[in-house]
């Protein structure tokens, strides 16, 4: 057995260096409040079908989507985030001044730098919090919840605001038959903070970089700037390949998250998957053998796919409509470009 050697000061090798202090936080973390913002404009399938040579029936059969929300010029990434965050703070009974960190999951903030999180934190009135964006596409919100729980338990923050927000219509090709009817806009937010009991199970996350290009923007920005007629890069997706991958691979991830939380699927009350496609949701539920008692989020029917915002928006709808009640156990799972994924079991606030 090797005996560890104390660090020594290079100037005075006889004296050991002082040990660095560490921090510890709350024993447990939980979601304390939730909020959402849905753009005012409701867009039915009938508005989109002509440009993609499709039909309302085909879109509903393909995705389960009837309508979606598109933001107008006043509904920016920042505006929607602030609105959702304020509702989450009020639900949690937390003042903005108590927020120590703000994490924003988005792929549609159009500036490479700075991140949008500091501007959101400033508008909310959070005094000098850590504030940063993460880019994990549709899985970003679940990544943020995992990070927030670790920050609270590790002592780096006491209250963390996690926001998932997208204005995907800014990067949407309205003539692309594979994506034009899927993506939409919106924001959802939660407050994560200390709890007397465990309210957020271990995160199960990862990526399948072999298929990183299954969902991507059409062009690298360098390619855009060297073309004769520069145009905004748009989202593109290999829909069939993503469907096959998500329908079966993600079921295993969901079951692992349930197991790591120390429960079984029979203990679940709610299943809140990323709102990518109704058929994917149904395939995952079948593969995981969820009992009929588990209530399943189907927000996509009237909201569309809002990427990083989809899980908090779906959970918020379930709470608002009484399908998810305070104290329920909900499995959150999200997946998207990368192919990145993350899942955890949470107690509904």
C-alpha cells in the first residue's frame, strides 16, 4: 500500500502546504417551484401544410401535433425566460435575491457570446449569481436540473434557477417537410433548492456522438459567410433514424434512472418525456412497461416540439391540469441533437 505524501511548499520543502477547504451543502435537493411561458400565437397545421405539400391528417399521424406556439417579435428568448422564471420563483416562495445561480438551456439564443443567462438574471433582480448557458439541445433542461441538484448538494449554491427556452422559429425552414411542422417556441423554468428529503434522483446522462449529425443546423457559420447569398442556417433532422434510436435506446435510460432513484416503474405517478413525437412517447412507454396508472405528458399535441423547453412546459401543463400533483414521482427524460440525453426522477413540487 502506498502512503500518500503530503503536498509541500516548493519554497520551503520542509513545511507541508495547507489543505484546501471544501464546501458541503444540503443533504438533499428538490424542485421547489415551476413556471412556464407559452407564446400567444397558436398555429394550426392548416397554416403550414401548403408550404410542405402535406395535410393536417398526415401531420397528426406522423407526430401527434394539432397546433403549436410561435413567438412574435416581442417574445424574445429573454422575455419568455423571465416570465417563466418569475412564475417558478413565486411558486417556490423564493425571492430573486435568494437565487445563487441561473442555468439557461437553449440552442436558439442567436448570439455566440455573451450568454443570455446573465441578462435574464439581471432583469429578474438576482444579485451577482453564477449565470451561464448550456447547449445540450432538447436534453438541456434535464442536464440543467442534474447540475443544479449537484450545486445545491455540493454547497456551491443554495437556490438555482433552471430555465429551458427556445425560439426555434428563428432557425426553422418553413419549407422543410421533415421539420417545419414539428418545432415551436416557449420557455419553462424550475427552482431547485435544499430539501429535508430527496426530491431529485441521480441523473443518468450521456451522448451517442457516433450519430451527432442526425439533428443539426444545415450549415456551419463559416460556410454561411462564404456563400454568395448568406442565409440563416436552419434545423435539419434524419427523422426515421432519430425515431428508431429514441424509441428504444431511451427506454433503457429511463429504466436506469428509475432504478438509480431506488424505485420501480410501479412507484411512478407521471412520465414526462421530451415532447419530440407522440409515437416516440408511446414507444418508450411500451418498452418500459409503464403501468396504466402512470399518467403520461402529451403536451406536444398543442405546443409542438420546443426542444430544451419541452420537459418543463409538459410538466407545468400536467400540474396546471391536475394530472400531476404535489408529491408525485415523475420520470423526466429528454434527448436530442448530439445525440445527447439525460433523465432523472423528481418529486413534483
